[in-house]
C-alpha cells in the first residue's frame, strides 16, 4: 500500500478504535536470577489466546466486559493516566484468555485497552507494571526472546526464539492469581546460560528439558504435591513440559508433527481441563 493510500485509509476509518494483544501459556522458565535476585521469566507465546478492546470517544468513562473481566474500571483509570490519555471513553473488552490460569489475561487486556486509545507502545511496560505490580512481556513483538523481569518490567537478557514446536496444553486445578509481592521461586540462574546455548543451536529437546527442570523446581517448592505433569509428559512421549509458575496452565512440548492423536483425551483423563493444542516458536 502506498503512503498516500495508507494515510487515506486511516483517515477515513469510522470513529472507534480496536486494540489487540496475544496471551501466553505459562513460561518456558521462571524463577529467581540468583537466590536474592529478581523474578525472571521466559514466556511461552500463544497467539490463539488473546484480549481485544475497542474504544469510542465519550464524555465519561465506561468499561464493558464480554467474556474477559481481567481489568476493573479503577485499573483502566490508572492505565489511562499512565499512558497520558484522558480518563474518559467507552471501552469494550473481549477475548478468550481466562484470568488466573497463567496465560496473561490481565496484561493482555491492559495492552489491548491501551492500544485501542493509540497509546505510545514505549509506555506500555511501565504502564502495565504500575497497574499490575507484575507484568508479562506481551507488549513486545517477540516476547519469548527475552529474559523478562516481571516485577520490574525490564529486559535482563535476549536470546533466539525457541524453534517451532507444537504444544498440547490444559489447566490443572483452580485458577491462581499472581501476587506481585510473591517472590518465593527457585533459583534458575544456572539454567539461563544453558537456555541461551540451546536456543542458539535450535535444540528443541534441550529447551524442553530445561523447561521441565524449571517446572519441577517450582512444583517442588510451591506444589501441587500431586502434579501429574512429569508422568504425563512421559506417557505422551513429549520432549518435556512447561507450566504457569503462578497459575494452572500446563504445556506439553512436541516437535512438529509428533503430537499423539489422543493427547487431549490423555490430559482430560488425568484431570486437566480445557485441553487444546497450538504452535509456538519460530521456524528455523
């Protein structure tokens, strides 16, 4: 599209703007960067989970929810203030990211709302942090290529994206909301350089093993004591598994084309809900 046509199409849009953000599905890695270091994550991108917001100018502030109720009106006010937008407008929030499962519902919703107002993308990390206290890196163009300090909204390291893989996921137990003051996580500083090396070599099997180790450390520290994920990964022939470290999402990692046909049934039988599959990572 030419620059002229681009300007023309933008200027003739009807009043009302839409913003969208993808969620994630747990984390490849999450823990402390050293025993007393910051909580850091490498998120698992999941484009099939999303939040979407629409904004229409209005004299007062209204927020309507359709399926996603991850943001309150007070949080919307704080977000608008943080991105320098007026505290008014008619907002509608929809999507399919369930709150509390470790899929980024609140962060994705805040990003979608901010984008609907045309907010400066550079302001989004600090704005989300101010509202949430802990935030996922979903405002970045490639969230799974960074080591992200979720309580500081800062990038602590950068890597190559994981290679393309297929995930079968489900939810284990009840939703668990993230507590920004909670830093009771295992030290994963030894796993980070191994991750960087495996990502450089596009070694999916090694990345999956590192994700499994990080998940096991969290499970040993935080529970649940009867988590079936390691056994399920073995039963399914998965390369490994990942989890939401403060939520109920569990992700089983496969090379493309190797997911067993009955994988969702196996997860359901083991007590996981909402089983589905998706692709993540980038083609090498």
